[in-house]
C-alpha cells in the first residue's frame, strides 16, 4: 500500500499538500491498537480538519470523525496544508510516544525541514521513480493532479471532468466540488483544500 | 458491481464516479425511448465506488456474491477489503510504513515496488505476470508479506495461477528487495517491458534519508532515465514493539 506516494503537481501546489498516516506493524504492535490509534488521531485532528479517514471505515465526508476514531484497527490518514501545523503535530506525537508508526508524505525538502524542527530523525524514505508503460492511457496532467491524490485510484478522472463542468455551469460551488472529489477516497488521503485551488485555477483559465 | 435493470431510471448520475469508465448509458432494448445504465462486467474492477457514492436514488446498484477468481478484482481494487494473507487493507502491504519496527528493509539493499495499473488506469493480471516473470528471471525474490505473492502459482518464476490472468484490478504491487549489483538490471527490465504492457505502472524505491540527491541508488535511477519526484514518503521512526 504505497497510497500516499506518486502525487503529481507543480511545486507551488505540492507545498500545500502533506499527508500523514499511521500504520500498525502486524505481529509487533497490533494487539489492542485501536485505542492507541484513536489517541493519535485525536492529537492529529487538533492540528488539521481538512480530511481524516481510514480505508476500512471511510472518511470524514462519509461519517463523523468520532465514528471513524472508534473503528481503527490498522491505521488512519489526515492531510495538512501548512508546515506549522504539521510540525506542531509531529512534535506532540513524538512527545506522547504512543508507539505506532507514522509516515509523512510531501516535498522532501519541506518534510525533512519539518522533521528537523520537530526533533525527529527519520529512518527511511520512499522515492517515486515515475510512471512507465503505455502512458497514452493516463489522464492529462491537469486531471492527473487530482487522480493521484487517491493512491488507491478511487477518484475517477471522469468525475474530475464532471465537477469542472458543473462548476462552469454554476451547478455546484468549487468547495462543494472539492468535497465531492474527496468522498470516494476512503482513506482520507485526498486533500480537498488543494483540490479547490486546482479547480479554481482550471475554471478561471 | 451490477445494475438491477428493473430499478434503473437511466439518470446516468453514477457514470462519472467509475474510475475505469465501465458504466455506460445505453438504449433500453425493450423500450427504445428510454435509456438504461449498464456496467461492462469485463471492465469493472469491483472497487465499489459507484455503490458508495450513493447517487443512485432507485438503489439499482448492488454488489453480487463474487467467486474465485473474480473475487481477486475486489481484493485489489476495494481498499475496504482486508487482504486475509497479510491482514492489511488497501493494496495489502505494510512496505516501509512500519520498517522501524519490522526491519523489513535493511541497509545494504533497497526495497522496490512496481505498482501495475497505477495511476488511474487499472490492469489485467497477465500484465503483472509479464513484469513479475521478467524480474524473477533475473533472480528477484518477491516479498512474502505482500498479497500479490499469493497470486503466483510458482513464486520463484512469477507465474500466475492461470485462472487469474484476465482478471482486471485497479492496481497491484509487486514488491521485492534489490541488492546494489542488481539495481541497473532491474531498472533495465522495467524500461524494456514498458512497450509490452497495455497499462501503466509506477515504480518506487525504498531507501535511507542520506540517499537523497547524493546516494548511489538515485544516481543509478537518473542515469537509467528514471525521474525522481521531489516528493515522497518519510517514515518518522515513531513505532516500536508493543505486543506482549
């Protein structure tokens, strides 16, 4: 499950896109992990309310965050748009030392800077080495930037096009369209704040 | 997924939600003035997005009972399904996320993942087999704690269970470790095989923070024509053993 890797986009846009996930290690810290995951989610949600979810349960646009928090067994995701909140969250998670793994995705320069400021020395990184094969089949860049925000591939490029069309025809607001796009991404890894900015750019072009 | 024909009112609201474009609006054969939505079963990956979208007011969309081998579509497309072999939902692998606890990837080698069908295209499992067999031929050993490994009839050769070949999934991850002396060869295989698949695949490299910019793996990747994205995943190292 590499679902928070391979996000495409311009540097400026990616500067407002950080995903944090927690994950239990099966056989090592999975026994009774639900309560620990809930505690960690409560900490993270103090610093961001953009999106929160668990792929076995759903995201905050499908049900209440409290309902999600009570059902964790493996892990959860949240998204941040700024480094200050991310650093504060990383500091508190480190201080509380609950013991479940945490991974942050984003621009390496920015994430490493956050780690430094939070007093964290990350032991491992994962790099994306691009898309290969029959690239004629992938969505054009302006659609791909939305589609790749759900690493499980649940956000359809057709839906992105439909939302652009609906905004243009004044059937839906930009904010509502961004949330509609966030709904299929069960994990809560989709960043609706960034999506709204991308939609705004596209419809004003 | 299926559509209960009698219930469908032909509004077409579900169509755009399908990540693989398997839903179409067609003429109703019995009443040519009306339209009906139909799901192309061959293209459908059983991800469940259309059902969960809750846009079908007449509740015509439903999930039928899936039998082997079709059930593999859902396992590799619907993240709500936990892979029974690994206990992990989504694509079913912990990969680097818990490495500070499990020690899965160790210094002196690199982790690699080839996610077939990503981003947003989907793949037939024969395409995964093609890549896996080419890698296995060069001595690549597949990660045992990844659900793809359980799809192989022969884990040493990467040959799939034959009944799975035509099943379509949103994506599936071939995961393995590479020794420094293997990396160039592995990347060359992936480059060469690009022309032989109908789908796309995304490539990951799992390494250590000091690799960034100055490490040998990224240098080799760049020399071989692989782009290195400026963004990626960073394990914060906050996990530890807690089970008694």
